[in-house]
C-alpha cells in the first residue's frame, strides 16, 4: 500500500453561492457559484481544462482564490427528490434518505446542501460529487429552484406518457440550470440588495432543450456507486444536536 501523502487541509472542495461578491483586482462582481482552488489537484486540472476562470473573492477571514463557475450553471443534482416544500419541514424531518443535507443550528442560520456533478468537469473525467451548500435566506431560494426542477421532470413524465412510453425521471437525469436572479432586498432591515440563486429553466421547456440537459451514463454510474455514501453524508450534515427548528412551518428562515 502506498504511503499516505500529507495534505495542507482536510477541507473538501464544495460549491458556494455568491450573490454579488467583488472579484479583487478585476473591477467586477461575481454572481454565481464558486469553488476553492488548491484543495483537489484533479479538480483544479479539470476546471483549468474546462476553461473556468480564477478569481480572488473577499471573505470575513480574508481573500481566497476560487474557481468562478460559468453561469447559467447546469448541475446533475444527486438526490432522489424533494420530500417537502418548506425549509422548516425539511429540518424537522429526517430527509437524509433523499440525499439532502439540512440543518438549522439554534441561534444561527439554516443550511441546505446537495451533492452535484457538473457537465464541464465530467467532460474532463472528474466524477467526484461536489457538495453545493447555501445558508440563510438562500436556503429558500435553492429549495424553490429544486422544486421548479421537479416540476420540469413532471412535464417530462407527462410527455413520455403521451407518447405511449410512461416512465419516471430520476431527479438527476436532467441537469438543473441555475443562475442569478434579479436583485432583491434581504436582511433584517431589508436594506441588503442581493442576487438570489434561481432555476434558469424556461417556463415551458422544449423537448430539444431538455435533450441538451440529459445526463450521460457516467452520472447513473456515480449514483449507483455513491448513493449510500451520499445518504451517510446527508445524515452527518444534519446531526440532531445542531437542529433546532421553530414550530411554525410558515416562518421565514433567517
């Protein structure tokens, strides 16, 4: 067995959402997903080969270099579906069986996470799932995007049935398209203007459009191989000691 090589960090690369971060030194802002560089050499190689741009983004602990994911962003979301339409209901129930990670630490922000694959990275033979995690009011935004995608899958199923070939579409069989929406006011005083994450599917997607988003065989292979690990990850993400949900499902998530 080869000797284990020491790494700089145990942190795994994951996708985060920028609602309008300034790209340091480039006189522009990034509204979209981003990834840390330097955590996975294979990922860095794949992103470089895919032509993704690098950029330094500001954080509370300082400035770090990231991969700025092109937008609109197609993602194969490796979940079995969305069990509930409200964040509070997702938090209150164990939804790890669906592959969804949810938590709401007492006195802190809610968080929602899923595992995904990006077509650009798959084209470079990078098949390791990446976690997409959002927090605060962005959890409602991502949840709505997932629900919109689910509605598109229902349209796909109806179209298949109309052609005499009824079938169920897995959530990951069609790529979810994400982009930045129009600016909205957020924050306790509704004074912060941010670009929320939204689903970029057209209202009435055509068959030709949907065909461009069909998952290649490798996505199904990854799901088969990683489904147990994804459920385990979702369980760990939602450890009970961190979850303290309010009583009213209709309350806005802070």
